C-alpha cells in the first residue's frame, strides 16, 4: 500500500470528532462568606455547649460520625452501611455501568463468528447437476445421472451436506464514534460511582440525624415529665392552701389546667420518639418490628469541637453531587461527538470462508473450500434532517449540562456557607438558651417558695412554671440543632469518602 494511503488511514484512525472534554475550572472563591467567620464559637456550661473552632484546609475523615464519641452510634452507622438496601441498589447500578463500559470497549474488536450446518436432503433428478453437490474431494460424483441413454436419468439424489464457515467483520472507528461512546459509558459509570458515594454519605448523615433526634426527644420527654411532676406538686400545694383558705378555687383550676396542658405534651413526643425509632430500624436494614439495641441521649453524645473547613478549590473534588454533575457534562460532551460521527461515512470490512462437502472430512479438500472479502462505505444522503437535528439537540444538551454543573457548584457553596453560619448562630443560641433556662429555674424556685409562704398567688406560680417549661424545651431544641448542624457540615463538605480505604 502506498505510503500516502497508509498515512491517511493512520490519521483517520486517530480522529475523534466533537469537543474534547475539559474539566471545568474551580470557582474563583477565597471562602464561603463575605466576612471571615470567628475562629471560635460561643460556649456555654451545659451539654453540647462546648466552643467549636474552624480549621480551614483540614481534611474530613471518612468515619466522621465517630467524632461524636458514641460507640453505639458507630456500630449503628456501620451496620446501616452494610445492610441498607439503598446502598445495594447504588452498588448494583455501579456494577451495571461498569459492565456497559466493558461492552462498549468490545466494539473496538472485530466480530468473529463460526457456523456449522449439517443437512440431509434430496434433489429431483430432473434438475440434472444444477443443485447437486457435484464432484467431491474424494473424486466421488453426487448428482443425478446426466446421460439420457442411461435410465432412470430422472431419479432423485439423496445426500448429506456439511457446511462449516468462519466470518470476520470489522468497522473501523474512523471518526471516533465508538471512542465517544466509550467516553459516554465511562462518564455514566463514574457518575454511578459518585452516586454510590453520595448514597453512603447521605445514609450515614441520616442515621446520625435520627440518633440526635432520638436523643433530643428523650431529653424533651424527661423535661416534660419533670414539668408534669412540678405542676402536680404545685397543684397539691394549692389544694392544701385552698383548704386553709389562702388559695382560691380559681387558682386551683388554673393549676389543674396547667397540669393537663403539660401532660398533653407527652403523647406527641412519645409518638415522635417511636417514629424516630422506626426510622432508625429501617435505616439499619430492619423491618420496624425488629428493634436495634442502640439507644441515644444527648448526655452520651460528644460535640465535635475541631471542625474542618475545606478550601473552595477542594470542595468541587469532594462533593459527590458536583462530581456527578461533572460526569453528566462529560456525558453530554461525548454525546455531541457521537451525534457528529453519526453524520459521517461508515466503513465496514467483512471476510469469511469455509468449506462445503457431502462428508465432514472433505469440507476443506479440493473443491470444498470457499471464501469472500467485502469492503463497503455508506453515507446518509438525506434523512429529513434527522441527524442534523440530533446533533443540534446534543449541542443544547451540552450547554444545559454546563449550566447545571455551575448551578450544582453554587448550591454546594451555599450549602456549606449556610451550615457554617448556622453553627455560629447555634453556639449563641445554646448559650442564651442555657442562660434563659437557668434564670427561669431560679425564678420558678423563688416563686414556688414565695407561694408556699403566701407572698404570691397561684397565677404567679403558673406563669413561672410556664416560663421554665418553655426555657427547658428551647434549650433542648438548641442543643439538638447544634449537634445536627455539626453532622450537616461533614455532609456539606463531602463526607470524607475519598479517605475511605479501597474496597470498603
């Protein structure tokens, strides 16, 4: 083959039409908030009131939930990661996508087929030798007698026929359509890989959030029971005072109402607790009737105090949703290349050969072998502009995927900023809630003592009890919110999946 022809063939073999994908550049952002965050948050002398510090550039550990210092939580998260069906689904999707990558890569290889047929047939004698096998490699003639002077010359001929063949077909990837298809398959596979990581991080976060919710509900139930007991004691005292004539029936009725209202808080809290336990059982891969041994209280959860804050340029590599959006952009880029390649000529090369004979061992002897080689070039001349519009659609899909990627990045940055701002506010909320509870407790104790001495009426005691009740519940909710937002920060920063040992 002349050298110019070889050079042209080499150039065509290396050509892949369509855009070559380039990873989008990381956003030019120095931080997540316009003003720098405080290095240390506020602190309070209560559970969950420790000061938290932000460490820019510190990495997120893969097992970040262990930082809450609760062994039951660690076991529960690990059991959920091993048994939750959503992880099984995500893993199966990844394995399926990997198999499709291998299937697409197989298109670079020639297609080789083998065939063997054996048939028993009879041809009519009046067809002479036109349909008969003829002279075999052994010299034997199979066919009707051709001499009309030798009757019966119209007698049919019965014989066995063996046919074996091997075919090879190859479609050179002249314009890179197959390569772009492989790129698309790999993008889909990688998107599924990051979807698995996202499912893992989300599941761990949901388990931690449910554990915190359970702990907060148990704290609220305990506080309400304490309030019920205090209201019951207050009612007892008022009834004694009523018997002495120092308290009115109106005071007693008001206290009875307060006690009933406090008791009414328990059923909704108990319902929420049981529903949270149902959620925990399902997250762990159990049915709701199969309990898990782990239970949680705020006192047994440690608040992580050294919080990592990834630099913005690292966040785009760490967030699974951003990586998924990136792979979707790569998929759209490859789709445009496929659409362009579909409008260009297609070359097919095929070759085949085999043997045909009345006896198996004679198929490849003299007179039995056959072969053929075919090359073809096809080009769509007119299709109603279908291929043209498919290319236009693929181009718009790429534009949309690029915009979606940017939107995902902006949302991720907002997510981190929101959590960081929330953590600063959470610390202040816990501090003020702790102070408010302490003040309300002192006010209630003083009011109760004055009520015993007859210095204040039942209405004042009732107001003090209501203020204390609200202060306790506010404090518990502030604590739970702070724990929950701390877990949300680890999720917002990507969950540390890149630090997980391979194979786990």
